[in-house]
C-alpha cells in the first residue's frame, strides 16, 4: 500500500509532523500541555507501526494544530480538511490489514483460518476498489506475499493442499498438492476402516475414543485418508514468540550457558504447566547431592593416587 503515491505522500506528511514532536523536547513539552497521548512514528522493520501512527495522528490532530500555534513550538501540520479525510481513509486501510495481522498472531492459529482471513481481506480490497464510500476506493492491495498463488510463498501447493484437506475437498486436490501433502497421509486409515466393519463397537466406546483423540489433538477427519491438519500454524508468530523468550534467557551476562541448560530453560519456560515449586526443590536437592558425591569421589580418587605413588622405607631394626 505504501507504493501508492497518495498513500506514500500522506504517510510522509504525518511522519514529519509526529517526528518533529518526538525528536524535540521543546515540542514534546508543548504538546504535553494539550494531551497526555504521545506521538508515534512508523518504522521499516514493523509495518504495523504505520497503522498505529495514523490512528494516533487522528486522535491528537487537533492538539497538534494547537501546539503548532504556540510560539515555543516548531511543528508543521497539514490543516486542510481534504488531508484529514485522506488520512481517515488510509487509517481505515491499515486498520483492516492490522486486524488480519492480529488474527495471525493468535496462539497456534490454524493455516486454514489464516488463509481464509487473507482471502477475505483481498476480496474486501477488490470489492471496495470502485466504491467511493469504501476506504479501498481507487486503492489496490497487490497481494504479492499473501495471495494463494503467490510465488513468494515457500510451498504454495502444500498450503492450498492443507486448506482443501481441512475443508474435506479431497476430490479437488491436484497431483502437485497430493505430492506436497503426502507426509500428511494417515497410514492407519485402511486398517481402521477394516476394524470398524469387522468388529463394531458401541456408541459409548466410540465416543470415548473420539474424546481421547480430541483431547490429545490428533482427531482425524471422518473417512479421510489424511491426518488432522489443525496442528499446522498459519504464521511464524509462534516461532517469533519463542525467539523473544530465548533472548531474555540467553542474555549477555549469561553467554557461557551450555546448550543443554539453555534448551532446558526454554522448555521449562514454554511448558510451565509441567513443573511447580516442588519439582524445582526436588531437582535442586538431587543436583546438590550429585555435586557432593562427585566431590567426594574426586577426593577419594586423589587419595588413592597419592597413596599409590608414595614408597615407604621399612626399617629392618624395627
């Protein structure tokens, strides 16, 4: 969206106004008299920050104009009504995109759900392109990275295949999608079908087995030769969360931490339901005993080595 000339010029104008306040203590002090809200500036590494910047700009625009009229401030703000309306439209665009981004950051969000959200965003953009009342009027979302058939995707056949498996559209799978999803084949599908026909069980027992599978997260689609694909996440948000956790554990002051200890700490941090204070105390006591045993064994070994190397002279007259 930033490649669109109108969008880019609007973002640059808003960024200059916000940066003029944030980069000057005097301007910040003047604006603080008008509002407690702080300005935000978009950056290249976090594209969602542009949406937050536009949203914050609309909230403090009147205060920015008042601050710009102060003799002690040096703030330039576009005061025209046309610019304000344009900023509201662009803020609406970023809000649509940001809501999809927030959905993608949900814990363990399924690939099929993410793909559906992205498709709906592209459809909203396409439908509003010729609608003057829409925020997407005369603006286009290229979808270079988010289209279902985008060449930027690491494996588009696998993604489309997983979505079709989730929707139980197995007859629509292409040969490329079948090859990409062959790792998801349910090897026990035929055996389970034979066992169900030869040894019918009661409804209660079947329901019990189904509930166990649901709890374990291995529930499979009925009469499907593929496994349940709900475990496949639709974004890298979960991995990035793990990086953030690892960054706080492996800090500069703990750079000599061994890989085994680092892996253990990350595992315990992510899976905190597996341990409590009693487990920590038990592990600490056990480690202390092992360290004490090692010290004792080392001392005994040193004594034995020392005794073996010494030659005692025996007095014949004694």
